[in-house]
């Protein structure tokens, strides 16, 4: 899983370095596929449940599962990229939200708060902790800042399968749910909206967008619970 996570991290770093005004998500998708081929990995999402792309590319009000296309990104956009690989029988999964040029203050606050909420959630992924401690860490960080937590999509266990038990909501009361154990591997992924928490699915059957058209940010890491604390497997 460390090897799979490293491929995911390196690919996302490569994509991030190419993002700027004028590039298309179709170009980024091709780049991700090429990098998977170079590293001997399989894109985890392509073909999964019929999803047609290697990356989920979700700009602005798109929350998750966005389709790659030939529309150029513009100055001031944000782009969330969710990406995973299968490598030697194990999965890695991670997501980033990237600024396209300079952001307005409110969008920057959203992106920063979402990234910080992931770090706070990861800090709770320790042996004998409760699963809901991870969830509460996200909600308690972003809601006082005026943002909302998406309910329809959650984090998950990960390992030999892309999605395993347990589900990991990004909301809830602390001190509840199963105890976390050494050796568990979790994909923790807050999806945070600038406006209302609700989402709707577009006609393609995949793309989820915010109900009110306001922006959304998404960060994710694959994390191993160890006796020495959480180990982030998808960090460069």
C-alpha cells in the first residue's frame, strides 16, 4: 500500500504542476493515464462501476466524480482531482483541490479550511480512538467558519479493494462508533461546500454538484493506523 500510495502522490503532484489557465481536464486525464502506464499501475477509477476516466476532475461547484472534458480552465477557478491506483493487488486513493491562478478570498478560505480539516481528521486516526473522532474533527473545524459538510459522500476503508468497511462520514459526534486498530488503512476525504450541504447529480449519472451553485473543495489521503501514530501513505 505504501508503493501504491507513492504512485498516487507522485501523479497528483505532476498534475498539480501542470494546472493553470488554459489547460483542460481531458489533458490532465491523459497525463494521469500515461503516468500510470509508466509506473506499471492501473487507474483505480477507470471502469469502476462504469466510470470512464482515470481521474475525477471536479471544478468549482462540482463536488466529486466530475468527467474530464475539453473546456479550458480559467483564472480564478478551483479544480478538485480525485485519483487512485491499483498496484500489485493494493489500492491507493487521494484527492487535492488546486487553485487555477489567483483565488478570491472566500474561495481561498474554503480550500484552506478543507485541507486543514483533513489534517485534523488524520490526527485522530490512532489506535483505540473512535471512528467518529475522525468525523467530528472535520465538522467541528469547518462549520464554525461558515462552511458545510457534504453528507452524501463519505470516506472509506481501503486495501485490497478500493472501497472497504468502515464508511467514514465527515460529520458526527465524537466518541462513537468502532474503535480504531493498528493496521487499519482508511481513505479520509472531507468534501466541504461554501454554501448549503446538499448536492445533486447531473444527467451523466456521476457528476455531483452543489445544490446552490456555490463552490466545493475536496482533499483526501490514504492513512495507515500504526502504533506510532497515523502514517499518510499518499503524501509526497
